C-alpha cells in the first residue's frame, strides 16, 4: 500500500534534480555568454552605429558645402543624389560586416549561408550586370561632372537637352520634342555643347570679281557692328575673327567669319550677322559666288555649259543638213 507514494516521491525528486541541472547549465551558459560573447557583440554594434553616423555626417557636410558655394540647382541635385547613394551603400556594407561578426557568436554557421549567398550572387550578377554597369557609369558621370540637367549634349548619337539624370539612365529631349531614355552603360562618349563657349563659323560666298581686301574690310565692319550692338554684345566672349580666303571654286570665293560666344548662345548673333552681311553685299554691288560659273580671258563670264562647249572641237557630223523648199527648189 505504501509503494506508490514512495515511487511518486522519487520521481518528483528526480525531476527536480533534472530541472535543477538544466537551470544550473542555463545559468552557466548565460554567464559565459555575458562574459565572453556579449561584450564583442556590444562593441561591434557600437562601432557600426558610430561608423554609420560618421558616414552620414560626412555626406551631409558635403551637401552643405555645395549649398554654401552657390552651386546651381542641377549640380546640387546631383551632389545630393551621389551623397545619398554613398550613404546607403556605406550603411549597407557596415551592416553586412557587423552581421557577419555577430552571427557566429550567436551560434549560427556562416558556411552554408555564404555558399548559398555565393550561388545567388552569381545568378543575380549575371542577370543584372547591365544594371550594375549603368549604376557604375552613372556614378562616374556624377563625380566627374560630365554634364548637368539643362545642358545640351550629344549622347549615343542623340542630341538634345538633358531633362533628368540618375544612376541608371539619362533622359534627353530632342529639338522636335522627342524624349530619349539612354541607359548610362551606353554612354561611351559625351559631347557637351553648353560648356565654356561656342564658336560659330559663317562661310560667306562672294563673287570672284570682288576685291578680297574690300570684302574682308566690309565683313569686319559688319561683324564688329553686331559685336558692339547692345542687343548682342553680352553674348560675345571676344571679337569676331576673319580667316581670309578659304576656298575658290568657279566664281565662288569663301570668306569664313568666326564668332566666339557664350555656350550655346551663338545662334542669335550668327543670324543677325548673316542678315547684315546680305544687306552690305547688296549695297556695295558684290554678288554671291557660283561654283558652276567660271571666267574666261579678261574676266569675261562664261557659263559652265558654254565653257564646256567652247573647249570641245567642232563635230562635223553634228552639222545641220541643208534644207530645200520642195515648192520653189530654193534653199532655206
């Protein structure tokens, strides 16, 4: 009658002993974790937090310095974009390194995880290598300041105004309103048409009979008149340049006139100079040249066809046959 209570008491004591041993082991493990593993984990987290704060402070300072130097809105937007990318990339790198330092101390095996991550990384890299190229080239475009929003550029054979710029793509608006989206990886050569200055060359065609010295003097006077005009003087960087006689073809003599203006501001002075040159040549009786018109001896004008006919000998077979009137018998 007293066996069952004795067995139950022994089982209770055994359970208590097991519980006591597990509790003791848990306390020992917790104490070992607190003394051996917790300090490195805390130090790693503190270092990661400090490094992320330092990185954020540096990028914010770069943005503030750009704002104080009075950079344009487009350049400021580029600096902010680049700063945000550097900050996000840096914080992500710091988080990955901190996780790789902390996980082994928590008992996680990184071997299988790294192997899986390697396979996944290769697959993602092969699929997204173009995107990676776009982003890397976009970072170089921003760092090197190759072009800004609002610049007139020629990219990948397309010319237009840059409307937006990101790490992956550049959007360009053509003169007819067409919007082109160009991946940055396809941009190998950049032609920026709005940097520093522009040079416009006007090839003036004047007839061979005109005195070159008088033509040059007239063109210089007209070009300087546009240069000193208050409506256009602010657009010029230097005085117009006359290069003399460039080519002679037929009765056409080409006199190049170069206008050096502010970047992408050459069109209005160029049109006004051409208009005034047209009026000045007409007032001074100077005709435009013709590459198909040539001069004979004593500067006698001979048409191109006439000159060719005159230079060829007479063909007797081409002579016109004699015609006789059939009613009278007389020659016509």
